[in-house]
């Protein structure tokens, strides 16, 4: 399975970036992998984008926060969450909407959001190499001050991550410190990874006890989750869906926007349970397992 991975495919990852990727998870037993490419603040020669580009992307996306055609509210168990979401497909023929948890995400109708996502996609795929050419969708999360997301796996119908290898590429964009703040983590968030347990009951109890990996994701950082990662690991952005740390904790200050590129391998096929009766024109060309 390693031959399908983004970072471990030397002939497809541009050489100027290959040595910069750092392993987070390399679990050959479960064929689950995650890698991290920090954005260099001391050298600009090997970064995939300039700081000015990152700032402009963040400003464009965050300025659309109140545009209902761009961002949608997120819910969990009937409760309105702090974060907002947006969903973009990169193939004009695709009409797939994205359903997860209590959120059903239609395709963003904002041309401004779609245009900047296309620009960012071009820069990220150039950095990640040939293995990134299969991505055909992007999910965005806007985290206001205090916002995070609880432990979960991106194992929804569209991506079929329980049965086949998947590849998710994530970019973090963070707000610049305000009021001359000295907080170096302003706009950053802590990314947590823990293994999935054998039973759902085990997963509910003390979710932070079994965290195996944690990393601060800052402005311009890239991260991947690859192989069977979604079948064997959960990930979270601290402090999850809690609003208790909104006003004071240094790891929740400032806004963050996260873009995650994925590959739709099962287009909505019209089934009522998984697809809400929606059928995408591309559903007849679903990929084969393998």
C-alpha cells in the first residue's frame, strides 16, 4: 500500500519538498500514515507559497464569514457549533453534497470562495506532486476564537475510507496576532491523533487519555492523512467542540481556516440512507475498490 502514499512516493513528490516532510504516523501494520510539512518562517526558498499569498488567502476566505452562500453553520447533536464549514468540488460535472455528523453540506455557491480555493489548490498540488492529482474536492472549516472539532474519522460515503486507502491533504491558515499580542500560537491550533478502539464505548471514555500524537498547526503548515488512517485513527482539533476555553487559553486565540483536499471515490448514488436521495451525474463512474 505504501506505493499509493503521497509522501513516500519519491518519483512523484517534488525533490525540493521531499526531505522537508516529517513523519507523524508510520504504522505499517495497519497501513496508516500521516506526514507534516511545516511552513518555514526563516527561509522562503522552499515554501510552496509566499507569506503574502497565505495572508491574502486567509483574508479573502475570512472576509466571507457572514456570506451564507460561502459558509454554512455546523451542528452536532442539535447544537450550533462555533465553527463554520464550506464544501467545494473541483469537477464542474460533480453535484455531490457532503454529509457528516449532523451537518449536510451543499456545494458553496460563492464564486469568490471557489476562485480562491482553486488558486490555493494549484499551489498545494504543485508542492505535493503527482499523487495529489486525484483530489477532486475540498472541505473548509472556519474556526473563530475558541473553535475546534472533536475526535472523528473522515470515513464518509464519498471517500469510503473504511474499505480502501484514502489521501487527505490539509492546509492551515491562521490570523495574524492582534493588539501586538506576543502569543506565538495566535491563529494556530493543536492537532491530536489517537487510535480507534475496538468498541464504541471505549472511544467515548476519556478521549484525550489515549492521544498518541499532537502537533501545533500554524499559518501555512501542510499535513497529510494517508492509507487506511481513517479506519484506524481518530483526529481532533483541540479543544474539540467545547466552548469552555474560548476567551482565555493561548491555544484557542485567533481565527484559523483549514482546507482539506480529498478524493471522492463514490459519488452520491441516490440512496436514501447515505445520499438523501441525491444522485450525482458521475455516480455511474465510481472507482473500483483497490
